[in-house]
C-alpha cells in the first residue's frame, strides 16, 4: 500500500508544479537598476551568552548569570543596495537598534538573585551579500550573509555588569522580495552572533565594591540577536 500511495503523491506534485502559471509582473524593470534605495522597520530580541567560571567569594558565595526573559526591541534604518550580478548584490544598512537585556545572577547555595536591566541603543552598519533566486511572478526568495559592526550609545557606569561599547556580529538570514504594485516589500529573518568577548573586567568605575563579585564570576560574555525586518523599496 505504501508504494502506490508514494507514486500517487509524486504524480500529484508533478502535475501541480507545471500548473503554476505565469502572472502579470508588478514593477517588471525594477531589478534592472544597478543602485537601489529603501528603508526598514523591524523587531528583534537581544540575548547574552555567559561563560560562568564558578568563582567563590570570601563569604562563600558562588554566582551564575543568565538572561531569564527577553524583551522585544525596535529597529529602524535605511538601505543601499548595489547589484553586482543578476543574482548577487551588496547591501549597506545604517541602522539603530533599541532594546533591553534582562540579566539575572543566581547564588548557588542561598538561591538569592540579583537582577540588572541593561537598556541598549546600538548604532550599526551591516554589510551583507544577498544571493537571490530567479524571480517568479511577483516574488523572489533570497539568503543573506555578512558582518555587522555596532557601537553602543548607552553604556552606564557603576553597574554590576559592564560591556564593551564596540561589537561585531556575523549574520545569516533569509527572506523574500514581494513585488507590489507601487513598491517592493521585503520581509527578512536574520540571526546575528557576536564575534568578540564584550565583558569589561577592569572595573575602576565601581564605587560599591560588593558588585565586583558579579564580574569576577564571568570569564566571557558574547551577544546574540534575532531580527525580523521589513524593507520598503
């Protein structure tokens, strides 16, 4: 019974694929321009990954850090895209990311907790290569990869945890160009992974030395982001 059922499904697919008829294309010549401009709005979540080292204080405390919950952030920016070939383009995307990281330190024995809310405003300029499939009707799927250098505009002193202002992400994502009547809409999902350790270990800014134990409990801290973006071109 399984083999006839498989053959029936295969036959159905073979019939269905040619049945996708060509439609009238919206903005049929837009991809023939070498230089493209646009803007975007999006949402994202910012995450931190901690390398805990099991440091024990003189009082016998042992603290571990994690990000217990996530707050959605907001992002805006502009798009400049240069077509290198019919299927490959280079994008520069000056951006602003507004977000928040909710950090919780847990004490191993007493189960005491210490929380730090770290608000984040990042100035960024991702450089991406975009690999696009051939256009079919009014949509065109693609994948992107690249790097994203960022600079933090908010970096408060005298808190339990302090991060370096400069960071750089490796990015990979996917999306689809939708050719509408008046403009092109481009939803995109992208994953970003920090390439450097952000933890600031030298803390002369701390006036309350009891907070130093939280930094001493960590060997390294890296950042991650998931971004859902809508471009308008």
